[in-house]
């Protein structure tokens, strides 16, 4: 049994993120007692960044001004926005919670995750620092909040804004070296438009919603998990009707604008942005998930000196219905513009990791009806999403080294996808972690990423407008980050 446990934890460590491994290995208190936790993390990085694709002139394009149709032109304009090739970055997080065990063996507890990694511009002069008049970068917010109850014999129920089984039991993603590769922190030193999309289930747009989760006990090496998410609301009790502009810049109606509700809808009744909204005449609302189910089966075992962990999962669900009565249309050049008819999620997810001694190798494959990152919906008639990752890690003494290669294809910009132009992203991440002392680690990281979609300008965000050809500039961007850092955990 001890041999099986060690091999299982090793395989999990090679395939899961550090937070998930720590969660899986949390020691239980003695029966009849409660243990209160206030864990935390602080990390600091210094990096050299090559992302000159983000440099642009005052008009926002690398090659010139805008013409009458909104596309870039070949003429130069005065003034250039440039990035330095070096920088520092840091962040902190807190993980308060408690764990209890009743005298009859019932286990229960709650866990919170508090973050402060807010992306706000530095501004000029003194406004680049955090102070009473500029608090945005340091404001705290809850990313996860959940409670659990269960037994070793019957399994565990989790309730709240928490990771679903495809994230908790993720296998083959190799995030255990440095800070997590393409799902880590170092990529944040590069400009956002050059950062690869992390397509798998441990992305924030998917795991932060409120859901009910069941995790089974292990039997003959197998266990499973299932979760249900009624809508995309998270970390809050109230229905959120009429609390703010609910759609932001990514989801707008066919006219390209959003008009704040007035009259009855201004009084907090059903309208755009409500957590429980089931139908809406606002086209962008139909891109919101509804009734999402996440089911995963996992196997862990040993065969001689080898340990293996493998998962197979399915994610499915619906979406908010478009009840406008307007015909659906994916063509952005049609009269009135596009009004996409979205599909719900319909995704397969598979992963495997094989461990021998301190060496682990494996990968992940994900495919189906989603766009870019799992949890993001794609309109009917546009291409499926697909992502593959292969990686390895080697643990020796206090050190871990590893690497993974990520390739993904998606609809990306849906207007260009209508004309057959998909988005491709790929890159390689490598690095090492050295545990200098309990709670103190040193990191070394290297990332290279490439994003491409013909007709889409990754600098201006422009795509198809006046012409089906789309925008001819900045259709491909790349970035490299070489960084060292240190982590403090308690």
C-alpha cells in the first residue's frame, strides 16, 4: 500500500499544478479536532523579455495609421510605443481555511483563496506606486471559496466556487517545474497579446464558478469525480442583476454597443448580466455557459518500478438562449453584422503520466466544442477547439527540472474563423525548481510562444471589418521570457 501511495503521489506531482498537489496532500487532523490554516505565498521574478511585436506607433499599428475602413496603412506616423527588454514582478496570495474530523470519522472544512494580482496600468510619475489614491494593483479579492464534507468510505462533497474534477485531477499537464510553465506566473512579464492561451480545465474562466462537486473514494486504483455548474456566476450570493455593465468589451450586441438597461430592467429584474439568466435578446449573452456537467474517471497504480496515472473526462452543457427572433448569422459583413448562434460545451479531455524513479513523462489531449480555453463557447458552424501537450520532469534530491510543449488550434477571432482562418498557438516552456529550505525555493524559467491568425491584428484587436480579407498587419506575434525568481510558501 505504501508503494502504491508513493507512486501515485509522484505521478500526480508530475502532472498537476503545485496548488492541487498541496491540496491533495493536506494532512487530516486527529478525530474530534479542528485545524485552522493560514497558508500563503509570495513570489518575486526578474526577467528578460523579447516581445517586440507589441511595439507600435501612436496609431496602434506596427506599420502605420488607420485607413477609412479601420485597417492599418503603410505610412509611418510620428511617435512609437516601446517596451523595455527587462523587468521585475511579484505577487502574494493567502489561503485561509480549516479542517475538522468528527469522532465518528466525518471530515469537513472550508478553504479560501485571496489574490491581489490585479492588472492596472502604472500611469506616470508617482501614480506607478501603490498608495491611498492608487490602490488598484493591491486590491484583494476571492478567487476560490468552498467547503467540503465527506468520509473515506463514501467520498467527499465540495460546495462553492472551486475546481471541478477536470482541474482537481488533471494529469499529464506537467506544471510541477518552476512556476508552472505556460500556466505559471512568468508569462505575465510579457505583453498580454503575446501570451499563449492556456486551454485546459485549470483556467480561471472555468474553475471559479459556483458548483457542487462529488469526489469518490478510490477502489482498485480507480476513482471518479462529477460536478454541476448551473450558470457562470461565482464567489457571490446575489443574482447580480443590474449591478454593472455585464458584458464588457468582449460581448456586445450586433450593433457593436451595449446600452445599459432602463425602466423595469433598471430595477434589478431579469436582464443582461443576471447570474441565473436563461434567455436574452442581447446576442452576446448567448455565449454564457449554463447547466455544465464535468465528469472524470481516473486510474492510478504501479507495475513493478513504474507508476501510472491516467484520466478520461467529458464536459458538456448548454448556454443562455438568444430569444431576439433575429436570424442567426456568423457573417460579420452581412447587413446588421454577425449574430452568432452559440453551441454549449461538448469536450473530451484525456491525460496520462508515467513515472519511473524520479523521471516522469506524459501528456494531455483535449478536443471539442470550445474556443481557445475550456469554458469559452464557440458559435455553431465554426471549428472545434483542439489542444495537445507533451512534457517531462525529473526530480532529484531538492531539485525538479522539466519542460512541456503546447500546441492548440481554435476559432480564435470568430469573424475571421467564418472565412476559414483559424487561430494557432504553440510554444515551449522549460525550467527548474530548487528547494533551498522548507518554504523557500529558487526558480529558473524559459518560455517561447507564438500566436497566429491570418486577418486578425494581435496589436489592435482588429479583424474583419470592411473586407473579408481582414486586417493584414500583426497577424503573428511571438515572445520569449527568460527569468529567475524566488518563492516563499508557508
